[in-house]
C-alpha cells in the first residue's frame, strides 16, 4: 500500500525538521510528502527544501492566506492546496501537522491495520505532550477518536466522505461520515506520537465561539451540543468555555450558517451521539 502525506505548515521552522526527520526514518517510506508553506514569515520553506534535496519524495507548495489562525478552515484550505498537486496513485491519504514526531514503525503499523480489514476507513495513533519532562497522553478526546493532527484515510473512504471540509469540526464530521457509510475507524494505543505544540496554542480570541458553531454545523441540535460543550469545557479544565460554546451555537443558528451534512446524515449523527452518550452513562 502506498501512502501520500500532506502537511499544512505556518511558521514551523523550529519543529518541521523533526517531523520530516521522523518521516524519512519510517520503516515503510511515504511515496510522496507535500509540505504546504502557508504564508510563513520564517525559514520553513528553506528547511523543507533542504530535506527535499536529500529525499526526492518530499516537495514544497507555497500558499498565501491571511495570517489569522482560525481553527479548521485555514489548515484544511492549506491541505486542499497540497492535495491538488498530487496524482491519484495512492492507497492512503494522510494529513498531519508540522509539529509531530512519529515512531519509526508508525506508518508500517497503520498499513497493517488497513490491510487487515477492507472495511477500515481511517486509522490513527495517539498524541502525547511533554509535561515536566514526561510524555503524557494529550487527553482532549475519547479513545476511539483520531486527532486532527494525524489522520490517515483509505482512498475510497476519503472520496466517499467528500474529502475534508474547510471549517471547524472537519476532524469530527469525517469520522461521523465514515460511520454513516459503514467504514470502521481504528485507533492504535501502541502508536505514541510526540505532539510538540499542544492543541489550540495559537488560536485567536474569535476562535472561542467556533466550537459551538462547529457543533451546530455538525447537525448536533441543542441538547447534544449542551452535553458535548459541558464535557469539552471540563476536559479543558475551563468551565466557562461552556458559555462560549453555547453562545457560538446560537450565533450560528441565528445566522443560518450552512450545515456540513445532509438532513439524513444529521439525523444519523444525532442518533449515533445519543447512543454513545447512553453507553457511557449506563
């Protein structure tokens, strides 16, 4: 199975060399790696070009966009720009962040999962962050969710879910649509990936309401949004975020923001989320 990787990056000169080094040391190498240099003002491009010189499967694409770091849209627009430069001769398409260090058997193991079962649509490991000299699990989501930082999709799955949506919630809707189309989502706890910058470190103030907006555009409805908001605010140890999320939901609803999914998919998603919530309670 051959795999292509797209890496959106913005001002990552200090970290991207560590990510690329961990990719060129994989036991099964990627066929292509495209780094999208999204409006960087540092030496990101130079670092990538130095790697590309030694490793012909690495290439650089330049993208100009606003410097504002809004979760979701900016990173997926950059991903799309890189994806468009690729041919169709891949089995797996992978989107990763530019601040990760992968264990050298990461992609070999990912491929083994995909090969083991044709109904597996997505696979991923887990992100670990450094705290007091120790690498600990970055515990922001459930164990059955693949973090947006390291998504690997089977080609057929990627095409069926319509690729990645350029808005916040893209890394939740992809998995929900996988389930809608009967693909399995697999996480492997043995794959520990070092995440060098904790999630959300660069988000600006306007991003506060984006999570609630994302819940709305996922078709969650108010009750599921309220439960999901409370849970996320607690996980982040910032209870007041709950109010921001709820405000974001109502703002999106009153602005009639377009929903990311069809009516049929939204209904499936609500039923699925309620089922998962009940499982946890009882």
